[in-house]
């Protein structure tokens, strides 16, 4: 008898992405995604949230601990800081579509009851999840993408992306077959880790003001 490979061994979400339907259909299908091994340890898929008519899409790295438990993106401390920075920059957080390059929480855990420690997804894992991000972009068709951090930038713009080189600028690139405008900035979690949190926060707001101006 020939052993069959598990779908996650192929490292692509493509077979799980529906050929038609809006965000509701995508979210329902993503809940069953087995496109890479990350689904095994995560509590649930954390799909994007927001309106299909959103003018701006914010793309982060992956869900964190709170997002994994609640099933919604950017609901933890980094998300709260992001909402505050968006509002200060002149972008209504409730009118943005927020998502992540990777839809499952990747973590390490010394013991079952110990705190789960975030681990950065690999390029292979990020690439496997790419079809979901492509599908979200196709449905929402945002006027602008705000790229939050290096992992999101590499998922959208390739492995040579360096957030420090292009943050706070408006880029024009072809992403998944569509001409897109993008404004890269740091991930809000990096602000929380910064030694000078106030300066890091002001830098984030400054970048987001560039995004707000690009939308006006």
C-alpha cells in the first residue's frame, strides 16, 4: 500500500482556497486550511477582519497569543497600539481591513501550562499561506496596503525587502497580478519591545500619516 502525503506536506494553501465567493466564503474555507503544519498546534485559523469595501488593508506577520485564542487579528496589545496610532494619523481603524501574512499562530512552549512564545514564521510557511492573502486582496481591492514589518513585507515584495530602507514611503508594485500602492512601516509589536517606546511610537504614527495622505 502506498502511503499518501498529508496536505500540509505540500506547503500550499491553494487547494483550500475557494474559486468564488466573498470574504465570508474565504473565512469559512480558511478555518479548514491544512496547507502547512502550523494548523496542528494553533487553536484556530485567524483570518482577516473588516469590510470588503475598505480603502486600506493592513498586513501584519501572524496572529499572536490573544489573536489565536479569540480568532480575530490585532486584538492583543500590539493591535490596541496600532488602533491608537492609526487614529492619531487620521485613519479610522474601523474602516480598515486588517490581516496577516500567516493565518496560524506559530509558537514555542516549554511546558503545556507555560506561556506560549511567538516564533517568526519561515519563508516556506509564509509562502504556503500566500494564496489566502492573494484572495483577500482580490476581494477587497484596497487603494493602499500598509505593510507592518519585515515578514509582511517579504510576503508581499520578496525576500530582499528591508523595512528600514523603505518605511514611510509610497511604493508602487505589482502584487499577485495587481498594481498596488504600499506604505511599509514597522510592526506595532516592535514598538512595544523598543527601549525608547515613545520615539518608536512617533515613528509609527509618522509612517501612518504618509499612508493617510496617500488616501486623501
